[in-house]
């Protein structure tokens, strides 16, 4: 009953979010300086529903630098491709670069973007605190910086932050688990394990805390049991979100704690870590298959949802985020008020950065066609 209720409620939420896109709430900007974006690389078939960006006539060949962390994860390829296309369509020159998850490479690339005359920078950092030198250069050159999906830390040179509501991503995952197990009514106990994200990614803590805060009362009461005892973010963090690292850690926990016990839930913060857990379960686990959460709706994970190997994945439509950033770039370069809808949450240890938060939704085997295929994010052939 709870499962059906949750599915119905969240399906309605997802449809509303997809219709509204990312631009539902605009607020006046603060005094923070402005910033741009750009991108490159092929992405899955995507329905183009771009938010209004700077018009071609006013773009005037201005260059936008877009720094992405890696090509290793599907989502960054999609983010880059979406932004690059929309920025070029708006008349901007785009310098899109991927840093291969190497901090020094990203630092060098951003410095080159500054030297080459970019008017705005859009940066998805590998490590939020590692680009201080480049950010200082940007500030000295009067170049606005938009932190893209990962907050740039320890600097006052960050003009804006565009992301999804990262704490809500975690609460969606935690609520899914709560409803699937009917924790308010079921007797339990149920066994749960956590796998979180990269400790160098500021978002990873928000994801974990959002989920844990939903489930904490049930852990405290003993209805949810973490056999490994790993209940802090530091204990379950996965450097660089690597699938192999998550798999190795999951294999260790399975062999240590679950040779004769069932795992009821494995709460994973994203899809690359979920994939590692799923690989570990396939190789070493003989018990009842658990509920597994994820985030990003990567192709392999969506296939696993369809096959019953993953329960859900939080869907952050990168098209809407990219469109919002392109819109913000245009507003910055035209001297207009920049859309933000959060001026309190994201403090980077120096300043509270004016932010625009897009709404996450979730997909599962019951609604993935509506959320992912009907919206044009994937084709059916991609999920076969």
C-alpha cells in the first residue's frame, strides 16, 4: 500500500518538475559578481527544452569557459554537451575542457581559460577547495565565476552557484526506503548499509545527510540496523565516486557481516557507487536481494532498474540545469538581475554564495518510461 502511494505521489511530483523544468522560482540577485559557461561532448538523445539564454544578437562573440571534471562519468559528458550546444546557439564562443579527474590539470585549464579572454567561467570542480589560485586570477581579471553543481569552497571569487537541491536528493532516497519498508508500521528489524560519495565533493555530504536524517530515528530505535557499524559520512565515503572502490568496500562488508544475514537496504548516494554495490552482491552475496538507491539515472543503472537489480535512481535532468546556467550567463553578460532562489544555504567557508537550486525527482521500474523516454532523455534502444 505504501509502495503504491509513494509511487503515485512521486510520479506526480516528477511530472510537475519536468514540466516546470528548472526555472520555477526566480529571486533577485545579491551583490556577488557574475559568471559564464560552456560545454562539449556527445550525450544521449535529449529533448531540447532550453531556458531562455542570452540572445545571439547580444552575445557578440564573447567567450565562455566551461570546466568539467571528467569524461569517466556519463553525466558530465551530458552536462558539457548540453551547455556547449545552448551557449553556441546563443552566439557565444565556448571553451569546454575536461580535466580527467586531475586537480592540477583542471587548475591549468581554468588558468588558460582566463588568459585566453573568457568573459565568464563555469566550473564543476574535481575538489571544491583546490582551485584557489585560478579563482584569485579570475577575481583579479574581473571574470565572474559560476560554480556548477559542485560548490567552489574557500574563496570569495565565486559569483553564483547552480545545482540541484542536493539535500533533497538524499531525502528522496531516504523517503523511498522508509516507504518501501513501511518503517512506521513494520516490526523489523531491517539491515541497512550506506555507501556515500567523494569526500572532496561538497555535494556528497548533502546527499548523505539528507538520506540519513530521514532514517536516523529508525536507526536509533533499532528498527534499522547497520551491521557494519558504519553510520558516518567519513566511514562510508567513496573517493572520486569510483565504482571499483565501492565494489571493494561492499565485498568486504558482505564477507564480514552478511554471510548468514540478509541485507534489506543498501543506500547508495549515486549510480556509480550503486553499480559497485550491485557488482559485489552479484559476486559474493547469497541472501535476499536488497533495496538499492542511486542517483543520475545512468544508462547501465537504468537497465539494472528495469532488470530488478536497482530499485530507484534520483533523476537530475542535466538539460534543465545546463539551460539555467546558460540563462544566468546571458543575464550576467547583459548586466541583468541574475535568477537565484537560495541565498542562505551554501556557505563556502568564506561567503554564502547566491544559488539556483533545481528540483530532483526519482525514477524506478514503474515510471522510467515517462521520466526518461517520453521526455526525450533516452531512446528505448539505449535502454535495451
